[in-house]
C-alpha cells in the first residue's frame, strides 16, 4: 500500500514559501485553485444530471416498447420500426458522445488542478487521492465511473437492435 503522506505533501513548497511578500501571490493561487475544484465538481454534477435524464428517457422508452410489444408492434410497418430504431440509436450515440465529452473535460480540469497543486503545499487530488485509489488500474480498488457510464448507452443501443430483430423475425 502506498504512503499517502509521501504522495500528499509538496516538498518544494514549505512554510518558508509563505512569507509576507509572497502572501498575496499564494492567496491568488489558492483562490484560483478553489475555483477550479468547484468547476470540476459542477461538471461532475452536470454529468450526473445528464446521465439521469438519458437513463430515465431510455427506461421510459424501453418500458413503453415492452408494454406495446404485443400485437401492435407486430403489425407495425418495418419502415416505421426502422425509423424509430434510428432515432433511438442516434439518441444513444448522442448520450455516449456527451458522456465522453464530460469525461475529457473533467480530465483536463483535473490536469489543471494538478498543475495548481504544484504551487500549493499538498497534492490532495492529483497525487494522494489518485494513488490511494490505485490510479484506476485495479477495478477491485476503484473503477472509474466514467468507464461504466459510457457502456450504458451502448447497452441500450444493443437492446434496441436486438428488440427490433426479435420483433422482425
């Protein structure tokens, strides 16, 4: 197991770096750091809301399709079913792309947070926390949620295709 204090503290920044002459600079760095951490948190919150929206939408669609999957779908034109499938697949692709964009945006934000931590006495996010989680390499220790999130729209898309094939045959 890694030593969190060794990963946490920035040896290049000590108490001597906080002299009265340096105080305003350090305060400005700290304020910008706080803003970056807050913005990263807001991105995560927006990502969660987006996931909730798409998950709810797809759950309602799947339930509605299952509810009317009897005679009415069997007698519906294949073209109407294909158009519906295309709309659902485009919606799933949009969900996937949005989740990927959020993942990349947060990765950039955390890279910036790590750069800010180079000027602060501790590497709370960029090193200590990430190392404590095994850097996402061991799924038993930590499985990054962004990896799971990107599979959900794919699973829905596959379910829609398989559902249409089941109806068409």
